[in-house]
């Protein structure tokens, strides 16, 4: 898709069965700048900790997914709409985007290329798990619980109520 994705592998993948995997969508604001408006940075760090504790797993960092693939500038524009009262779903729609424009086909290809056939996916997004399952990867979900704060509470609750996210 024109992006260079990153696969960080911890330990020996062995037979490729029941590997702990985080498919993490790029989020400059949360992952690098520590934004409190989302839960991305906290999920990234929680996943890395779980993989470290397991001594075996994969973090896939999928580039080009900023703001559910609307891009950084549109994400900042969506923040402005959220400050005016819209939730994250309606803000993306108002900007003329789909609710979620991400595609996880590259993630599925990378997982298969690593010789992995079944995963425990560290995610709160059931659609991500369904996409990987449709690609032929046996997938179970382990939700990533992170602490809410006053700046991301509405965002996380919107993902739960409108997008079916867990945790």
C-alpha cells in the first residue's frame, strides 16, 4: 500500500500457533506525542508489556492508519469538530470520510509471512479480529484495558457504543 509497516518479533515464533499479536494502527498524536485524547499510546505500551511478559509475540505497527486512515491533518480537523460537540464517528463523517477507512489486509499478509497461523489478538476492536479471521488466521481476542481520563472518556465510550469495541 506504499507504507513501510513494522513487525517487531519477540522470542521464537516456533510453530506459529497461539502467538500473542498486537496489530497497532499508527497514531502520531498518541504514540509519540502522548496525547490524552485517545487510548492509542496506552494500548501500545500495554501490548508491549504483555508481549514482554509472554516472552513471545509480535507487534505489527501499521503505518498510514492515522485517525482511522483519514490522515493527520483530517484527524486534527476532527478534533476541532469534537471540541464543538461531535463524537469521533460523526466528526469523521462530517469531514466526508467513512467511520473507519483502515484496511488490515497488509497485517494479515505480514502475519502469514511470519509463519503464524493462529493468534491471540491484543485488541478491543472485534472488526480487526474478524478481518484477520476472514484472511485465514485463527484469531481469539484478548481485550486491552486501559485507564480512562477526562480527555479520552467520550472517545473510548463512543468506540464501545457505536463501533462495538470491547473494554
